């Protein structure tokens, strides 16, 4: 199955989701739109977010949970379209999210791991009392980019 055929089939199978070609792989919960680049594993992963009806998360730590769930859904879907998603693909993607999380939660002053406030979403270091914020949003792909305002991209 080619990418175009896969996209057509996914549109038929998931009529509530919109699929749109883009430079980045991500799912927009507000538009119920999957943006895809052509990477089939990631396309199915974004479809996974859509099927599971993931919305914007607030705390960084939630990212790992919803990413894992979307990957599991992608792995479940893949054989229906003649594809297979390997453990390595999933673990590599999740490692990347973990690295991102680690970078955001590391105290810029002393290097200890801080905790994120549920309300303000800033980080606080219990070791040296520093507080910091992260403005960069995360897209599903390997690309990391800074946008002015959240939401996070899943
Ligand atoms: Zn600190
Ligand atoms: Zn994702």
C-alpha cells in the first residue's frame, strides 16, 4: 500500500478525523486533524491520538502516558494496512520524549530534577529553591521547535 492509498483508506475508516499533509507530524485535538509528513509509523501514531481522542495535556509528565498509548494504538492498527511497527521504533520515540522531559525538568542552577506545578506549570527545585519555566512545545516528530504559546503538540 502506498502512502496515498493508506491516507485514502484511513480517511474512509476514520471519517471523524481530517488528514492533512504537513511539514510536521502532529495531531490537533481542536481541529480533530492529523497532520502527516509521509512517515507511515508516525502517521499511524497520530491517528492513534485521534482515535483515543487525546486532548492537550497540561503537565509534561502526562506526555509519556499519552504518547505510549498512541504508539500502542498505532501498533495495533498497522497490520490492518499491511504494516508493522517495531518495538525499536516505539522505544526510540519514547526515549526522545523522555529526553525532552528530562531536559525540561532539570534545574538550571543545580542540576537536580525539579517538580512541575499543576497550576502554574512552572518548575520548582526542592534542592536549591530555583523556579523556571519552559516555553518550548513539543511536536511528535524528532523536530523540536519553539512556539510563542502552548499548547503542546502531541
Ligand atoms: Zn536546583
Ligand atoms: Zn504523539
